[in-house]
């Protein structure tokens, strides 16, 4: 009986499976060690999952596709656990329970994943949220669309620098590790990809009101090439303060453009609004996931 052909990729899940010749390159970029615990996002057919499990102490893989999850579970080595479900919908408690099931709590967790291009940004924010909620994430080595990687690594004043650059790098250092052509995957995407590493850390610098900082950043980058004084009109709390006073407190020139501001500048500006008594502290809505 001929071997069963691999099931075709499902477009609704954004599936692009890593080809075998590229697995070793990605594994070398990850630099796994025998004692480590890994959380993998989107194991797919297991091209990276199985060699990763062979190299480390434990892998907990989260797969949205129930058929692929079932196939992986049927042939999983003892140190590989498969959790079925949408990673974006998982609670911190469920992630923690999956990581601790059948053993003690890991002191350090690393992440690997081939992130679907259509939800890559929300997944990065999800990882940051898990880190802030106490999951001991050390770093995440992930495959992304090249343009997303460019935005993560962008510097102030460049076209790629924006909300994603600021909000991710507020909580993680970003290092680009590897470029992948479309042919590294099947089916081949229409774009190039890149492997990047996020090294998680506490907010740097910490904002007095993180939600206000995030909302302010989102607002002023809708007018990124306007003057800062003009761009701040898109931030609702600006209507209740003396703009000159706020800019003075933040030591910022209102003639600058938002796209030139460093993260430390934006935090200082958000804190200046808080000092002026007009900062809001509502939580972020879903818009941060579609940056």
C-alpha cells in the first residue's frame, strides 16, 4: 500500500510548512539545549517539532488544526505534549497548566514557532502578555514575514519604524537571525520570511500607566509625519491639557515628528500626560493586535 500523502495546507490557518533542508538551519538559529523547556506555536506536521524534542528536555506544542494535532499526538515522543486550540485564545492559566502538567514548574521557558503571517503581530503581543502575567518566558525564536521582521528591528526616523516597533521593543530586545526564501516552505508564500529572536525583559523604561502609553503611541503614529503638537490632537486626553505644559514636562519639541521619537521619549510623554492629570487607564482594545 503506498504511503499516505501529506494533507494539503489549509489557507484559513495560514499554513506554510517548513521544508526539511531548512529545518537544520532554523534549529541552529534557535540554539536549543538539552535541559530546556520549549513552547512551540504552530508545529504543523512536526518538521521542526521532532528534532527540537530530540534536542531538549520538553516541548509543549500548541496546534490549532485538530487533524494535525491528532497526527502529532499519535506519534509523539514522551517529552512532547500537544495542546489543541488557537494560541491566541488560550488563558495564562491554561498555558501554565500545559507547561507544568506531568512535572514541576520550569524556571525558564523558551519559545519557537512558525507564526501564521495573518496573525503574527497579535501572537507577539500574546507572548508579551504571557510574560507579564508570570509565565517565565526567556526568549522567542520565531519565523515571520520579512516586512514584519523589518518593522520589529526598525530604528526611529525610518519608514518601517512604528507602533509595532515601539510596543514590542518596550518589552523585548529584537535580533534578526536568518532570512528564508519563499521556497523554504510548502506551499511557498508570496513573500520572503525571516527568523528573529525576542529576548523578553520588564518594560524599559517602565511607564507610569502602560495602557496610556500604548494608546498614546497608537494615536500619534496615525499622524506619524505631522508635527508632534499636531499628531497629539489624535490622542483624546490632549483636549484637556495645556499642550505646551505637557511637551515641556516631557522635554520634547512640538515640531518633531512622531516617527523620530525613541521609546524613552514616548514613555516620558505619556508620563507627562499622567502628571497633567488627564491620562486614561483603560485597557487596550483589540486594535493593538492588528498593528
